[in-house]
C-alpha cells in the first residue's frame, strides 16, 4: 500500500476537532466547520434512529 508509511505519519500533527459550543463535545471539525456529534451550525439537532437500540417490545406484539 502506498501512502501509509513513515512519511504519512508526519501529517498527523494537526488539530482536527475542538470543543463544540452547542453540545460541548470534542467533535467540532475546524476545517469543515461542522460538529460530528450534534450537527452544529445546522438548526436541527443531528439524531438518527440507529444511534439507539430499539426495544423488542414492538416486534413481539401480535
């Protein structure tokens, strides 16, 4: 594989994420200007159904 050796390790000295002002997690990407946790600066909070395990009670109902 090309690009995974010692020279590429020198590129790992940048700060990618800082603390988000909305959720407080260390997930705000500086260059993208986007939080990986809450989706800031979008008005709607980032949330998906697959983030939480769904209870089996809905599937068992007959």
